[in-house]
C-alpha cells in the first residue's frame, strides 16, 4: 500500500484517560498508511516532549509534529535539544510545531501574551542553533540569552510548523515556517483565504510558496460512531473552542456574533469551570447543542464514510496541501480512510515527504 502523506491524525484526541493509548493509535495509524501524527499539548498527561519521544520510539514511517507547543514554556536550549533529539531519533521525521497558546490560560499561568515578533525571533534562534552556530549575547523579542549553542558538530535543518489563526500568524507562517496548520471549523471561504494568505506571504518573502505546506485541521466524525461520542466530538469540541477564544473563531469565519453572546450568557456555560468536551455529561452537551448554530458545525466531515471521504477530498480543492483528520482515533477513522483511498488521485501527492513540514 502507498503511504498517504497528505493525511494526518491527532493522537490522544480530546481528554484521554492514559497517554499509553497513543501506542496503539500509532500502530493503527501506520497500518492505515496515514502520513503523519500530530501531537497537541495540555498541561496534564499530554506533555508534548514525552509524547513525541514515545511516538518516535514505536513508529517507523509516520511523520511527527507538535501542533502545538509554546516557545515560552521551555528555555530555548531545552526546546532546541528536544527537537534535535527527535530529529535524530526518527531519522528526520519530526517537525517542531509552535503556537501562541490560549490567552486566558497564559495569563493564569503567569506568562505574558505571545507576540508575533517573539515567535519569529525564536524561530531564528532555533535555525541558528541547529546549524551549529554559537549565539552570543542575544537580546531580542524572544528574550536575553548570554550563550546558546549545542556545538559546531551539528548542522541540521529541522522543519518547523506553526498553528495559525489570525492574519499576522498566517503571514508569519508563510515567511518563516515550513508548514502551517489551520484551525478546526473553518468555512470553505475562510480556508481558501487562509491558504492564499500563507502562500502570498511566502512569495513576498522570496520563498517558494509550494514548499510551505498548509494543513487543514478538519473535524472528521463519521456516523458509524455512537451518537453520544459524535456529540462530544462535535458540539463538545466546538463549545470548548467558544469557551477559550470564541470571539476569534467567530470573527475569522465572519459569523454573526449574537449566538456567541447567547452561548456565554447561558447558565450552564457560565457555571462550567472546565472544558466542556472533557467533562460535560451527554445531557449537558445536548443542551449546549441548542446554543450552537448548525452552520457553525457544518465545516466538517460528517455523515457516512463515503460522504466524509468526499468532504476530505474537497479540502484539497480549496488549496490545502494536507488534511488532518481531527477529533478521532485511527480506529474510528478506518472506514473513512478506506473510502478516501478509493477516490485518491493517483500521483497527485507523491511529492510529499512523511515529515508533515518536509
């Protein structure tokens, strides 16, 4: 079978009971010939560096990316060493993926809000360290560091990925990163616009736009799953996004903000002190479903396996270079992937590397 490097999945989607679940998920992902596994970070049992090492140890072909970790939660040398270790462990299958983080969480943790200039400065530092440079007396947006180096014996290019949302992040991705991961529940119009923004920024920076891969993060929840599971993976996930950064997702998609106000004013939502997708009951999610417009949940692969496969294929027609089948494990994705393979255009994706930013 041909490995489908245009497709990826998130391991440990949502709130897993144990991180050991990823071992079986990685095995199943490779059996399905999926191209890449993406690792999101939560500050509980989903610490990114540990999970990446585990995936690297139990996989042989999958590309691996953090999507995302934050540059300001580790010292630059710790992050540089983490990425180089993964690069060597996997034979070049790893991409270090960064993101801004969730603003309210950063504030609670006592961390400042991440600025575009900080991320761009940090990317430059990583590139220099991995090339074997000795960085002395750095004083920039990413911080002040007397000495940063891992030694002249290293001279590597480790692809980097950015999870991007707003126009400044998209432009940064195009000019400084090797790949960009878009957000879930983007409308077709938003997806097309974001792809154009990334590619245009790459071109304006003198880069080849075709070499900056743009990934659609596409909720893929087939109706072969139980109804309560689908409810958690669709309504629950969207509700959690609205809890964290509802204004941004509504503005980005050009949606009417009035339903967001009703959502926030709801007594259940106001009184819920954790992520709805992780801790709400089925009954609570059924209530939350009445607060979210159907059009907000529409940009997703839902329905039969055949319908899901058709919608996944449509993401490439919008300009995306890859599709992350978001919100489901490889076992849950299996019938959809089998249907997608039947319609996969021969030769179209042969140029793609296993590394999701390669």
